[in-house]
C-alpha cells in the first residue's frame, strides 16, 4: 500500500473511477489545466483529455446548474467549487433543483452528481476562503454531505459518493490536505456513506468530531492522558445522513457527550447531535451534553484566524468539565 496524503487519496479515487467509467467528467475553476488551486486534480486533464477534465468560467451557478443537465443526460459530473465560501452563487441550483430531483420525479430518477470543494480554515486565507458551512447543506433533504478526516477515508468515501445515484456534497478539509500521510490501498474500495467510525474506544465520555478537528481532539486526549479519563472518539464522517446508532450506543456506554465542531455555534451540527442524544439516550446521561465550537462571527482574516480556532487545550478543558460534572 502506498503512503499518501488526503489530497493524493482524492486524486487517486478520481483517477481510478475515471479510468473505470467513461461517463465521469471532472470540471471547475482551474480544475483542468492547473489541476485546481490546491492541485487536487493535477494530471487528470493530461490523462483523460479536455472533454472529460476541463476549466470553467468563474460562475458557480453555471458549474452546479450544468451538473444537473449533464446528469439528466447520462453523465456523472464531479463539479469542483474552488473554495467553500464560493458555494453560495451555486446554492440556488443545488437546493432548488439538484436536491429535489428524486422527489420531483416521485423516486423514479436520481442525479448522480458529486460537488467537491475545500472546506474550513487553517491556511491563513482571504475572506470567503475559510468557511465551515456543513449546516447549510446538511439541512437540505435530498443531499448527502461527507467530510473525511483521513486519506483512507477520503478515498473510500469519494468512491462511494461517485457511485451514489443521488447528489453528494464532498467537503475536503483544506487544512489537512497535505498534513500527514496514511497507508491507502491502491485498489478501489468503498466506505459506506452514513457510517461513523469509532476512532478510539473509551468508557467515560463520548466525543464526536469530523474533518480536520478529529486530529485536534486526538491532541486534546493526549493532554489529559494522566487525568485517568477514558475517551471514546467518534469520527462522524457524514453530516447527512447521521449515524445515529453508533452515537447513541456509545453514549449509553459512557453516559457523557461532547461535540467538537469548527463551524460557528448557533444552529450548528453540534446542536442537532445534542438533541439526538437527549431524545434517544437521556436516561443514560450522567452530565449535560456539551459542545466546543467556533465563535458566532465571520471567520477572521489571516492575522486573527488563530483566535477563532479551537485549541486542543480548550477541548481538553471541556472534557474535564463534562467528566467532573
């Protein structure tokens, strides 16, 4: 098995699926010749030609809208939005048409579309380049929303997303594109969408995180390794659908629950997960469920970005607070 980055794992999944299925097209702003702003699609245009891997104008509504037309006519479009904050011009097409097509056709027809884009902060970028907007897409019926945290998961989840008969939003945490490597099988494999992963088993508290912040929770766990606290860490992997069983079974075992999310606090995924725990595991709780989140502000520009981020120290403090409730 090759030891590769999350970015390389995504490129590998795209490459192998394109080789397997001639219906797949990959496109977006600078996605073709340049291989994307982060070079995630590097080499694909040279290998598969400009008809299958191509650049688009700076027009996100056209990128998402054209994906609908392509899918209706038998292609499998993989559309790249250059940055998370650029999704909004294409949001209308995603919500009003892409997500509704299965329902609109009364279940007869789906749209096999993947919309990919880098998500979150951590690279000292400009405005609109560091957003965590999983709530805005996870809230929409008809969309699946995936956020991998490791190279292995990125490849397996992307293969499943490409093969899904309905639209999948595939968010790629840009902060960890190249930070860290992992053994990834060279052959194709699949990780089911909607299935969380228990990263670490424990007995005192359940923590759910996803994307880049799974690693931050792991750092926090190391900070309290002498505190005699046993943490069960779950990587959610899929914002929608939520793997309710894995979460609830864990909370029934530990009796405590904490969510860590990069996104702003108000109406974030953490609120939904806490509601789920309260509804289905309330009698097992030994402490009030809690969340560690980004602040309810626009993500600061480069010099102030670190103030917005959740540190391992902050996570560790909240773990101890919940355990000692």
